[in-house]
C-alpha cells in the first residue's frame, strides 16, 4: 500500500475511533431509535458498563493509530469490537449497520497491513 495513503487511512481511522470512543463517555452523538430487541440488549450492555469498556478500547486504539504506536496489537484487540458491532447491527438493527461495516473494513485493512507482525503468533512450536 502506498505509504501516503496508509498514513491518511491510519490517521482517519484513529480519529474515527477516538470520536466514537469518546462518545461512550460524553454522549454527544444523538442516540437513534432502535428496534425493541436491540434497545433491550443495548440497555443491558450499558447497565454492565460493557460499552464503557468498548469506549476505552476505541480511544486507546484511536490514539495508537494516530501516534503510530502499537497499531498491530490494537488492530487485533479492536477486531473483537468490530465483529460484535457488525453482528449486533446485522441481527438486531440492520438499518444502522454502515458505521459498523466501516469499522470492520478499516480494521481488516490494518490487520492485512500489519500481517508480518503476526507471523510469530501464527507459527506452530
């Protein structure tokens, strides 16, 4: 991948993650109306502080990508958030899946970019 394009994507992804991660604490994005099942599930996540944990992961990953430190490990950690966001929207709120798909696609791009960093993890000993 072109290094200038990668730098742009890395900073864009970092800002994207920081913006949505901080919203878990400051609630500046209006909360959209969701289907009943999605709302019940989401309220349960909020009551257990799971969404604050997601916010911490997103903020940490965003800062890692912006400052170009620990991006490979943060892309791995963030994959669990990405997959869960897509599955949540796919099964409970499909009309609003676009942000989750952007998160997943960008995460896959970064996993692919950092694939050489994972070779030690994927070798059998």
